[in-house]
C-alpha cells in the first residue's frame, strides 16, 4: 500500500473512534438532561455547525428529491433518539452491536448470495450471546425495543441516504435540519432548557462535533480514496470500538460471552460487505 493511502484509511478509523467515543460521552450527561435532551443538543448544534459550512439553502431540488430529504431527516433523527434511549438500559457497546444489525440487513438483502448465510449465522449467534452479562452489563427488555427501533431506522437511513447522495454534505445538513424540527422540541418538552448548564452544554457541543460533524468530514474525505468495500470492512469495527469506549469512559465491563458476541457481529458485517462487493464485481 502506498503511503498516500494510509491517510484516508486513518481518517475512516478516526471517524469510528470519534463517533463511538462521542456515544459514550453522551451517556455521561443522561443523569442531568436524559437521552431526549442530549439527542436534542447533538442534532440541533450539529445542524447549526454544518449549515454554516455547507450552506444547504443553495440546493435546488424537485418534489421527489424533497420527499427523499424529508424521509432521510426523519430516519436520521429517530435513529439517534432511539439509540440514546437504548443506552439507558444497556451498555453502549451492546447497544451499538445490536444496532448495526439494521444496516447489515440492508447489505444482506442487497446481496442475496448463498454464502451470506455464514454472515447471518455469525450475526444471530452474536446476538444470542450479548444478553449473557454480569451485574453491570445486564440488558432490559425496554432497551432491546429501543435498540431494535434504532436498528430499523438505521437501515432506512442507509437506504434513504443513497437517494440523496448526489447532494453531498448539503443533503446531510438538510436532513439534520429536518431532524432538528422534531427532535429539539422533544428535548425541550423533556425539560432540557431548565436542566442545562455550562458543563452539559459543553458536552453537547463536543458530542455534536465528535458524533456528527467530524465523522461526516472524515468519511467524506476517506470515501474519495478508499473503495466502499474496504470502507465497509473498516466500519465493522464499530461494535468493538464502542465497547472499548464504554469500558474506558463509563466503566461498562462486558463478559467474555458478550465480547465474543461483538466479535461475531463484527465478522458478520465484514463478511457481508466483502460478499456484496464480490457480487457487484461479478455482475459488472
């Protein structure tokens, strides 16, 4: 590999670290403003930051494209809200590992190769191992419902995102504006304005940058040089990175069974991505 190729891969890995570290940091403020309040801060502040840089109002789109942007924004907002709600009832690493089943399902449905059964087997086995936790890594049923909803909307986010990809970061910024239109009011209704203080606002700004703005910039740069198949393989590290972030920042120590489950789900994501790439090459 040439030296110039290391930088885009490093950017993709840094994006994962930033995103998952931000997820763990967000949970530290739940005791003050709750997941609804933190979700409102993240989406609202990120929308302001990105709009200043991308100037999405310059976009010209027809009615069909506008509907796609609206749908993308709704899926983006609900995906973020539900995963934060899930964090209340389970470790961050477990929640992210379950959530990636959403985009994994999209990839598997797009590929439909017999060897994808191996990825499905890994994913199902991994999921069955995740509930086997210790005293501080137990999983509540309500958390599973929330993470299931987040996985669903992540899958829809991936499929709807492809329809507005031609707009680039401006389309993503418009999606954030749409998400802010209902996520921020939910946060206000939960009392975030009365509970917010300087420390919490600082965390909110940090999360908006680490979990939204910075990953967008890094991913956009990486995808210019790294094939999507390789990028997808790199993204399969997300469950493990989130588990490590939860362990370091939140002291969420997982059991051996849970680590094996996370590893199997990561393998399933990696295998599905590689199989999908092989199928595209064969078709072309």
